[in-house]
C-alpha cells in the first residue's frame, strides 16, 4: 500500500467501483495530495483491471469484508455500494476504528442513519455523507442568488432531475425494492430534498406522487413531491427517469423576479469522459447554459458558478488532519441533514402508498 501516517496522508479505501466509486470518489481522492488511494474493492474482474490501470499501485480486493481485514493499515473507508449495504458496512467500518464516508442515500431507513450517528459519536470516529450535489455549479449559483435577495421574497422553488432512461441499466437497480433503497426517490430525490432543505429550512411533505412507469421497475421512476417549509416557501420537486423532453433544472419564483435554469451540472460527464478534477476546465459550464434572471421581457443571463465537487474531500481532509472527531472543524456534510431527508422520504411513501401502492 502507498502512504504512511508519518507523511500525514489519509490512507483510503473505496468500496464499490461502479459509477459511484469510479466517477464520484476515486478521481477526487486521487487528485488531493492529502489522501492516498490505497485500496479499491470490487468483485468485478474487469473493474479491478480498470482500477489498477487508472491508479497504478492500488490494491484491489473483492469486497467490504476484505477491506475491513486491512483496517489496521487504513484511516478512511468510502462506501460507494448499493444503498442496502450502507448501514451494515458503515457500522462495521466504524467498529473497526475507521472514519467513514457513506454515499447517498445515507441508509434506507432514518433510524439506521440515527444509529450510525450515535455509534460514530460514541466511538470518536468521523462520519459524513457524500451529498455531492451541494457543490453542483447551478446549485452554488442558486445559493449565491438567494443570498443577494435579488428575487425578493421567494414563494416557490421548483427543482427537477429528469432523464430519458427507459431501460434499467444496473442489475441491482432492476431487482431493488424500496427496502433495498431502490427507485428514483432514493436516487435523485435524495439530492433534491437535501438541496431544498439547505435553501429554505425544515419542511413537511404535503403531497406525494410515486409511480412506476417502466415495465420492470419494482419501486418508482416518476416522482413528484410538494414540501411546505416552515419558512413559508413551497418546494415542487420532480424526479423522472422516462422524460423525453426535460424541463428546467431550477425555477424559482419571488416577489420581485424569478430565475430559470436548464441543463445538468457538467462535472459528472466530464469525469466519465476521462477528464481530471485538476483540469482547468473542470466544473466550468458552457456559457449558453446560463440561467436567466428577471421577468418576461426583462431577462438577463446569470453565468453559472464553477462546480466544486473537490470541495467535499478538501473539507474532509481538513477535518481528519486536524484531529478527526476531536477537531472543531465541521464535516463536509453533517449526517443529521441526510437523516432528515430520509424522514421526508418515509413520509412521502406513507402519503403515496394508499393511492399508488408503492
């Protein structure tokens, strides 16, 4: 393995090397000199080969159990595995003395998330959740815009993730039930709810539509939620995997103006295409995708802020190298927030179950 404690590097293992591990975790860990990417766990021989080709010297193992067997040579484990594995793997890693990053959704039940938080506190370990879309360029733009109060008092927030994906691409997703963390509400909805709570504060679910459109979908692939925030704002959140014509990513209505933004943050496709987080153009959105601010007849383009996924691992390194759980520095994402997201997901399922049977 590479990296030693003396060098003050964070010896890291990534469990899972599908989209999550190969695109959202390994590239950003490898790009930050304060980490050493020591181990990648995947049972797929082709993915093991791809991991070694991209990160020479990395050790590949079959699964999370094999990573835990190496716990004495590691500091941090990153879980990019299917949702149903998050709770047991995170629990085992914490008990093995490791700090833990859990990809979203944090768990499949809010009670599991709360248990993990309590366990990390009791053991003095760092625990955080990879809600990476807090660092999407368009979301950073929205946060900056709202801070400027350019829209006056916000009345309605509309946010959507819509894709044309009529076939279920991953085997585990094709078989996953709600109890396994399957469905678009656990996938995209985890991000949309998290962003809405960050912007406008605590909320309740006042309306929920959950439907399965694709023939082999076992959970939901078409979801619409209405959140009523304590602050008075109403959020309309839409997730759809069978959308042939996509609407705005964001539309925000205020007392003095509005903001509309189309398109999806470019960081993920940039990495998929082989780019590096260290590239000068990483996270920069093409100018033609700028949102518009104002009102009809008086619209001005608002350039998109640069996306910043590396910020998650920068903040985490600050925390870990400053003393870990004893440091006063915050974790990148307080896991209490994702627990609130899970509670709203549970409420949405409860509201929708009678009508849609999901």
